[in-house]
C-alpha cells in the first residue's frame, strides 16, 4: 500500500476489500478487512463490513459484535445501524431491530430502506396494518421490485385478504416470472382458498427454481397432505427438516399429519418441537390446543388456547371454544 499513515493504509485496504465483497469473494474481502483493522483497530467501516461478511455467513451473533464495535466508534453511522437491525431481525429480536431503524431515521432520511425494513419488522410483530403501510410507502419508491409486492401480498394473506394477496403476488410475478418467493406465497393463498391444483402447480414451480428450499418443500408437503397423500406429505416434510432442522413450520405441519391420524402423543411432541424452534409459526398454539382437546386433556387445551390468544392467533376454527371458561 502507498501510504505511511495507518488510517490511510487501512482506508486503501478497505477499498480493495469492498471490491472483493462486491464480487462475492468473501474470503478475500475478509482478509483485506482484517488487514485494515490490524493497521487501524478503531476503524468502524472495516468492522462494519466484516460484520456484513459474518451476516452473509449466517453467523449473526458474531456480526452483531462487529456492528456494536463500529457503532461504539461512530455513533452516527447509519449503515451500521441498518446492518445491526438486520442481524437482530434474523435472531428474532424484532423490537430491538425496530429501535435501530428508528435511530437511522434520526440520522438520515433513507426512506426506501427504512420503510422496507419497518415493513418486515411489523410483519413479524403481527402488526399487519403497519406492515402494509410501510411496504406501500416502499413501493412508491421502487414499484418495479417484485420483493416488495411479494411481501405486501404475503401480509394480505396473513390478514386473510386473499384477493388482494393474489393481486400483489401476480404483480410480483409479472415483474419476474422466476421470483420463487412469490410463487411460494401464491401457492399458500390458493391452498387457503381451497384451490389445491393451483397451489400445487405454483409450489412445484418454486421448487424447480429452488429444489433445496426447506420452506418450499414443507409447503409442498402441506399441500399434498390436504390432497390426502399422507405418505408423500411426510416424505416432503421430513426432507424439509433434514435441510433445516430449525424450520418450526415443518414440525407444525408434521404434527398436523399425526393429529389427523389421531396419534395425539406424536402430534403434541411435534407441536412442542415447533415451539422451541423460534420464529412466528402461524396458528401453532391454536393447533396445539386442539391436539390437547382431542386427546381428552381439556385443561391443557384451554391453557394453550390462552397462549394462542396472547399471540393474536386465529382460533375461530376450533369448535370447542365454549368449553373453556375465561
């Protein structure tokens, strides 16, 4: 490097690292960032960018440590707050993730990224109206982004506004016919509408693009389960779990299969397994309550129903609600 000043040498090393990062050459980028930090240990940009590498490696806690160091050195560093927000989001600390975004708002009016991130966070917090509002604001900036339409469409699905969901997801697919998250989400919408053939067509298209995606395999398993093919459903869901043992949705769906087969002990264990995987698994505690009820344990069923209520789950489909005394 050309410069004698450690800070200047570190800046040059950072630039080379950034070039490698932009090409996806993580190992080379990491080497240059580490060299930059060795030259100038209190270099927030190198620490932040090394955090980006850890994030891409899904080593979220290590990424958080690096973002914390960068922010401690430069408290007005919006990129580091955005990155830390993303890492906090990935480990399920959604309120903390939101606080970092609110700090970014105070530093810079980066409207698109703020609205997009808030939409994601409010979705996880199940504040769906707020999520729709922020995704809508983000769409005004990038209406050609299929991810935004997919995210808003998925929230409409969560709100059971299925026609609006199909409208948004169709817009996403018109922008990119190979955008697999939109294919996955529209498959789930058709599943809820009872159109199992359309659901299967779309989830197969998603899997053609991403054959090893744990969530797509799991959703395909749920679809074929609804079509009555128990063996194929279990095979697909088990494949999903092998690929991602922390996929709580897969444990929930596997539990639903065993619940249908009246294997209540197996179903109850699998609902528990789903609950300890983290994340927000739709209607988990409602189905879990139903398993207790069907097994003859009304007390436990009502307790799980209370937990479902605390999580704002939809449990109106349970026919025995009146048997629980509030």
